[in-house]
C-alpha cells in the first residue's frame, strides 16, 4: 500500500500547528509526524507521532555529525515507512520544525520513499501579518535559537523566504491583524502559489493534489526560477529589472549594501563583465545578500554540451535569447512595501558598463578588477 505524504512547514509556528490540526481533524486516518530539533543541544532529536485524538508515540533520534537536521533526514523515511506498513494510516502529515526548509525534506521523501510513499504536496503555513516582520529579520537563526547545526549560518529572513517560495500551496490562517498590504506582499512574493484559507475545508483537498520534486527544484534554480512580475498594489511594489549588458564588477560591489537593503526581498540572476561566462545567483532578504556561482550561461557552452542541460533550462533560456549575448543578462526582481522604483533603477543602471567600456569587448572586460573574488572564489 502506498502512503500519501504531505509536508507542512514554516517559521510561523502557530499557523503551522493550526494547519496540521485541521488536516488531522478533516482527513480520516491521518497521522502527524513531528521532529523537535530544539533538543539538539542534548544530543538528540525528539520524535512525536499523533493523530486527531492525541499522542500515539514518542521517540528519539541521535544527532548525525552534530546536525539535528541530518538526524531528521535519517529518521524521517523509516518512520514514514513504518506508518505505511501498518495499513491503517491514510495520510502522513510531516510537520516540519520551525527552521527546517521543505525542499530538503521533500527531496528526501521523493528520492527514498520508493513504492511505499507518495509525496502528494508541500504546504507552507502563513500568518499574513507576519510575512514582512519575518522577511525583514536579518538575525542569524542561532541568535533566535532556531539553528539546526553549529555550522548553520542562515538568517531568519532568508530561511523564511525559501520556505515561502518553494511550496506550491500556502495555508493562510485567519490573521485578524493582516492588512491589505500584507496580503499584497504575499501575493507578489509568490504569485504562482495556491493560497488556501484554513477553516474552509480546502486544505484537506489540496493535501492530495500531487507534487513533482524535480519540477519544484528546477523552479528554484536561478537560471529558470519563476520570478514575480511587475506589480503595484496597496503600497507594495515589485520591480523587474532586465538588461542585456554586464555589470562593472567594482561599481556593483560598491552598491551591494544599498541594493540588498533597497527591498524586503530581491532575487534573480546577474552578469559580471569580468566573469562573462558565469551565471551568478542573487538572493537577498532582511538586508542579507547571498551571491553564488550558478554555473555557466548556456551561451558559453559548446553545442555538444546542450544535450546534457535539462530541457526546462533550455526552454527558459530560449524565452529570452538575445541575438548577440544569448541567455547572458541581468534579471533581478525587487519586492517591498514603499519600494523606490526610480531610485533603485538608477542605482542599477549606474552599475552597468558604460558605452565605452562595453565597446571594448569581452577580452577587455575580463581584465577589469575582480571585486567579487572574496564572495565567489573558494579559499583553498
């Protein structure tokens, strides 16, 4: 028998518990599995299994390499398989601990569940009134008591952003304190999400809707991410900035702090003149910016290598293919209440190569100062 599995996560713990409680009470035969990572300092992760009537069992799993999240990954699938084998459970609800990101757990279930488990959806529970406070929080998870390992360097803001943007379904609690701007921000951050109000009965239906882990991962890749469109509603705006000219590395580096703080959330891909063949990923929340190497632009690859590129990547590149530069481009999206669109656009434009610098050509671009070395070049 194949056991349907739905993952429910999110830093909004009250909203998450409310969504899980609703699933347990509306889906007959459902069971919730929760790993509490707050006990990691004691060397274990606590496991709780419950249904609508209450607790079924408790247990512990030892840390793996001093990592609570690793212990969760090791323990999750065996416990789900045990529930599948009992022949009684009709839906397994995996309630993630606060800072656990759904993508990692979804991929574990999809890769190792086999015929016994069917990941049917991923849901992030949301209190609309808390979206901006969490997104703007630049505190380290360790400072908030939410780190999953001693090496965990994530912040509250970037963790919340990934939890929000990965899930195809957002379960919204009845946030009496939520204003129109809160809901507009949520809609602009993840316009493709299905937003479900808890208490309406719809949550039980979407739990079985189906989920494709590979497609979800592709949608997060900087080369083909489903980025938001231009929007302006209830004081919240989204700027989509798209250009086919590379950035000057020094001017962009000097502007990083201002750009990272210009919006509650910004993301996308960008192109540096001194690294013309490298796609770079931009990811910022709460004033903290992460810049990473996203691999080569497709335009820099030989034709024979294209067969090894996933079709979704080739399709995304084809949509914006430039006759001279191919898929090399700037595609950055900024979303925030009170966004200064004009000022932000001027700052971004000032970081591009000038006409004279652009005309000098690629070989001259490569000789420009490598301002991003500390961020992008690994220390050996």
